[in-house]
C-alpha cells in the first residue's frame, strides 16, 4: 500500500474545517464552564490539538483509546484499553474523533462514556464517511464529509504510518 501522490485534502481545506468547527463549538458551549474534550487516541490527537487552540473557552482534556482494526481489517470487537481519568459525571463531554466510518468504534466509545453520566455527550469528527456506516451514529459537528476512501495523514494512519503528514491522502494498492 502507498499513499496517493497528490493530497486528497489540503492543509487549507483541513484548517478551514477546523476553524469552522471551533466556531460552532465555541458558540454552543460559551456559557458552560465544565467542557471536557475526550480525544480518541491516537488518530484524533492532531485534529484535537489544532481544534482546542481555537476554542477560547475554559476546558479540560481527557483521552480514550479504541482499538478495532489491524491495518485495514476489522478485529471484530472494539477494545477500550485507555479511559478518561477524571470523573465525567455532570460534565459537558465532547468526543473528538478523526474519522467516523462504520460507526462500530465510535458507537462503543459513546456507549462507554454515556455510562459515566455526563450532563451532555456530543461528537465532533473531522471526517465523516456515511456510505460505510453499519452502526447508526450521529456526529453533532462534522468537518468534511468524504466518499468511501481509505485516507491517511493529519493523524490518520495505516499500521502507524503517515500520521505526521500535514495533508490527507488516499491509500492505494501497490
């Protein structure tokens, strides 16, 4: 597998989406002082870093780790080996995810976090791939909707490679 030679999404397209999302989130949460961003590791870290720097509100950051793929193959179960450390009860929780694809992983994350009794639980994704959805999941904040392509870069990986790219590329067969 190799990445496409030309970016699928440029740095400017990505940053425009991040700026728009930060504005929407800032408006929605402006009168709350208990916002907790729960960043989905590892893919969501780059997106979350850029996003949170543009949200001029008091907020806390927590992490959750989900593992459901080996390369491009679904493992069959969603494992959550890392959960938020601070209590989420009564907090406004916003999950920050790199991509919403089949919905399996995100659904498991949202279900687990809802069991922590937050005041609110919403989802923000950089990329949404609705054509692949097999489990219904709705994101309240969507950066860019894309067609069914395997994408890498800007935190998205293939076997832990390509996360560091500032643009998003498609992954293609050799």
